[in-house]
């Protein structure tokens, strides 16, 4: 006879017992809603590669955040889509689309919504890479400087994390 000879299931005998000993719980308060904001558009658009996902203009952002908040979701993760891309991803910092979105949400919702933002270069570089490409390689030093500028500009705009 191999061990264990008997598998005890006493902690699974009823729904109430399972609830009592459950180790993981997921609720709406644990969710973060992704929000895609595109610079230079006037109306929301479908994200072709992601079904049921909308890309919003800055002007439609408040209504979407209101809907998200109304569902009890406490946080959003912002992803920006700039009007212009370049080799260095310069639209990712300064007064870019994400920074504008952060400021707008913070001024309209205060601490009622936790704001997170993607610190990445992929949407902002012509190569689509998360780092700054120099020929066939990624320049890590320049990439880290750019990522630091993005993170700093997000913080200055009021991002929570």
C-alpha cells in the first residue's frame, strides 16, 4: 500500500467549510483596468488586435473612468499611443498623452482612482522595441535614461505607481 492510504477531504465537505479555509480570494477590488489613450483622435476606436477593447481619445477619458469606478474597480493602468513616433521615443515623456491622461484623471477623480502607467518605449519608438535601437542592437544605457525620464514625467504628472 502506498502513502497516503486514505485522502481526507474533511475541509471540502461543504460550501461554508470551503469558504472558511479558502486561501485565495479574488474580488472586484483586486482588479486593475487597462485603459488605452490615443493622441490626436476625437472618437473612441476599436483595438483591432484585442476584442472588446476600446482606444480612447483624451476627451472621452473621464466618462470611461467614471464607468470603471462605478463597477467598483479601484485602479487603471494607462497605455499611451502617440501621434508621432521616433527612434528615441521622445513622445513618451514630457507632456505626452499618458502624462495628460494622468493629470486629467487626477484632477477630476483625485484619490478615488489609483492611476498606474506603463513605463515602456514600445509604443513610442519607430522600431516598436521597448528599448532604443541602434542598428541591430539595443543601447541599454540610452534606454535606461529614457525609461527614467518617462517614470519621472509620470510622477510629475501625478501617477500613483
